[in-house]
């Protein structure tokens, strides 16, 4: 008996809840569906379904096997699609995650647009500042900003991310402009609180011998917050100097609402990455999503104009 047909029949019966409904959907007799399930359970040596005259219930092993089968059949469909119709046909469910602030601003607006291009794909977007366990929690892809720790994940660098000191023209007119990082001790600096991830402080490059080195400096200030968006808002209101990423302040710099200071000491850029679990065959929906992100993130004007509007 065809092993693939056994798996397809098992998924159909388990998701529809009855042999009769699954048989009707395929246009065969319920007895044929029953024989396929019997053959599958005999081959595996495990009971997948408990069948009575009134109901059909998955065993613990059956529930786990159902998830594996659904993923396998979806990957098979994507593999077939990748070698037909020019390799652009994507289907199945895409689970993605991104940092909260960055995701709201630069990932969430792109999701509906991607869905318009690939209407057989459904999408779940998780926005969280914790580091999500992609494989353990069943995510297909993450967008991450900053230096990546060593891991078994695969990463694709999509854009550079500069970090810079910014303030409003009004604040600088009232308080002056720092000329070197040590001058920040005399200014109101808006800081991420110690509970946040920026524990090493602000990064700068300073002269050392014939070259330069990166140093970290944590200035003082009367205000701190664990939320970067709040720091951004405080900075725009003229409450002090903030150290923010270009993805967050590029539009404000272009509009003149904020001004960069200490530009000669700016730290080297880190990256904006697409990260995904190690897989021999990447599903088409994931590959196309990564290509879609890179297409937009690599455009300098994207960071000023944001995501495209619907057609």
C-alpha cells in the first residue's frame, strides 16, 4: 500500500473526525479508509486512533504523529510547487516573530502585502522582545536586530543597523552639543533601564594608537525606561539625548525633528537578520518571505517611507 496515501488518509480522518467524512471527501468507500489506517498502524506498530461506533479519538502518539504528518505533507506540497510555476507558488502556514518595536514599525506593515502576493499562505506574526526558541516553539523565521549569538540557526543579513546619539535641535540649543563621549556626563541622557538588554551601555569608536577601538559608556541621566519607544518619544519632546537605531529615527533625522550628535564617534553598524532553523529543504513560503524582506530592507528609502500601501 502506498505509504504516502496512508499518511494523507490518516490526516484527513484525524482532521475531519470521521472515516465517513474523509472517505466522502476523497470519493472512496469508508472501508478503504479504514484499511489504510489499519495498514499504517500495523506498519508503525502503534495505535494512532481509537475508533468506536460514535466517535474517533487520537491517542497521545496519534496527536504527535498528526503534527509531523501535516508538516511533512505541507513541505511536500511546497517542494512540488518550487519546481513548478516558476518556483513562485507558496502555500501553508507561515509563523514569524520579530522584536516588538521593530516589528510594529517595519515588519507588521509588510505582512498583509506579502499575503496579497501569496494568497495560499496564512501568516501568524509574534511580536516579542524575548529571544524566541524557533525550533522549540514551531516558528519558521525570526527577524532579529543586533549581534547574533552563536547557534545552530541559519541567518541572512538583510540590512545594516547603525546606532547613533540623537537629540532635538531645541534641546541642543538650550544645553549645547557634546563634542566627545565623555561630555555626555554633563547632559540629560535617556537610558534603557537595567532590566533591559542594553547592559553594556552606549557603544562608541575612539582613537587608539594608529587606529580606533570600540568602547562602551553608560552615561547617567534622570530618566530611564525599559521600552525603547518611550525613550524615542521622550527624545522627540526634548527631554534629553538618546542612543537609538537608524531604523527607529531615520525618518525623524530626514525631517529635522532630530539631529545626530557625536557622529565622528559612532559605533560600527550591526545587522538586521532573518533567522531560521537549520533545514535541508527550506519551505517555499519561508524562502519567499525572506526574499521579500530583503527586497524591502535593502532599499534606503524604505526606512524613511515605510511599507508599501495596498494596491
